[in-house]
C-alpha cells in the first residue's frame, strides 16, 4: 500500500492525475491514502435509499493506471469495503503489466447511466442497478463487480446484441487492439488469482468487460 500511495503522490505532483469532477469532495491523491470512506452525496445518482449496501459499507479507491495515450493517470472506483484492499493490489498489477485503460471515473459522472458510461469506454465499479437483462440486483450494486474498457470488451447478449454498440467489431476476440482482454491472459489472472470471476468465460450472455466476486 505504501508503494501505491507514493506512486499516486508522484503522479499528482507531475500533473498526470485526472481532475475530479467534484472538487469540493476531492482530496489530493496520496494525502490520506488510496482508500477513503464515501458518502451518499459523493455517490450521487449511483446510490439511493433501498440499495443493498449503505454508503458506509463502500469505499472510494484511487489507483494509478496507464492511459491509452501511454501516460500515467489516477482513476477512481467505488467498491465494497471488504474488497477495497485487493482492488488496489489488482490494479497495481495491471499497471505493472502495462495493461492500458482509457478512462476510469465513478459512474455518477454519467448520471449513473450504464449505457453512457460504457459508450465513453469508462472503467467503473459500483452502480446500484438491476442486472443487465433483469433478474435482481447486479453485483455492481454490492460493490463487487468491475467493468473494464467496455468498448474493447463488450457485453454479448443471448440474442447477439452488443453493449456498447461501438463494441460490435470486438465480437472478434482474435483482435489484438490495446485494452482487449483475452482468456488466460495476465489481466484475467490478476483478478482470478484473487478469487474474482470473468464474464468472458460465461456461455450466454458473455460479458468480456466484467469481473465480479460473489
């Protein structure tokens, strides 16, 4: 954890950190650690009364990552308190492996609209919402799911529909474009080594962007 805090502090000092959309609630990365409590106000539209988890059981996690342009950035994810530490470790590993991520913002930046977040190719975690296709709460509602580079790693529905629509070319999983996740690669291993499952291994639907820990 100390190495992550130092890394985030260096990024902030060199101006590589992304500017939070809500500066009133923002703190300098590295000022008091990469894992922070989160309030209902900070969660915005992504949380409402009646959601499975109270804000007190969630954490805001700030992690450095490699952008698509090759620069070092700092992103934000909201996850369940009990998985926050391992998320820091997982994203440290992705960064060390030079796995690129285009964007990493909490979904309140998109009005908690999953379609808008995916269309922006945004990597995100907590969002209190139903499962895609229905059937109860999504694991995102429990802060135990993360979607990574949704355009390069789309959701393929049972009828062949693609979300986001811009991900249509990436139904071809032989592509080697930046950000594409492949079965058995180091990105998948970074999660599965910590007990997370990958939606790319599902039969139908298939969700190449999705990692979750039940």
